[in-house]
C-alpha cells in the first residue's frame, strides 16, 4: 500500500472504508438522498438501488430522503452520515465518536443502528469513543493511552 499515490489512496478509502464523523459532515445544499449517493457519484459508479433501499430501511430514514440537513434532527443527520458511509459497501466502517453530538436517547438509537447494520450487512465496525458506556457494548475493547495499547479485552463474541 505504501506504493499508492494520493489518488490511489483516495480510491481505496472510498471503496473499502466508510467513515462516520461526530460532526456529520453532510453537504448542506444536498438532500439526504443526494448526501447518501455522494461517494457513489464520486466513484462514477451506478448505485446498487436494492442495497441502498435495504440500508435506508434499516436506518429508518426513508421519510427524510428529500430533506436538507437543516431540516433534520441530529439523530437523523447521523443516520444519513451512516448511510453515506455505507453507500459504497465498505468492508470496514470507522465511527469516530458517533454519539458525541447526540442526546442520550438518540445516541443509544445510533449505537443500536450501527451494530444492526454491521451485523446485517457483514461490515466490520471500528468505533472510537471516550464513553465507557458505549465501549461496554462492544465485542472487543482496545484501550489506548498516549498512542499505545494499554488494554485489550480480546474477542468475546
């Protein structure tokens, strides 16, 4: 992988990895559906409508597809961020503090959805959090301090 140039690395990231950010990073001028399709369009590929429809239903966002992000709650925006991250069928989904900007109820819903889509779609979920309650729900917890592994719960599946 070290021999890849920046363009090749961008394609690799877009096709193999999905990223969910704490701050959503939705494009405010695009509808929910257009935000979901963005990585597919950037890749000049045809969307897998069957897959997208299944994912949209799993995330419970069908009724908000035509809305702009400004007309969505934080929880809805995070669901669209998850959908966008999954649009290219990544092998691994990275979620960086996905509940950080959400209230407790919305945060729990998003965590449940992340686990559900991970299991239903066969995608590895790597979640970064400072919240011990969130970490306790994981199959495996690796704790870092100053960039070094200080604890690893092992695989408990």
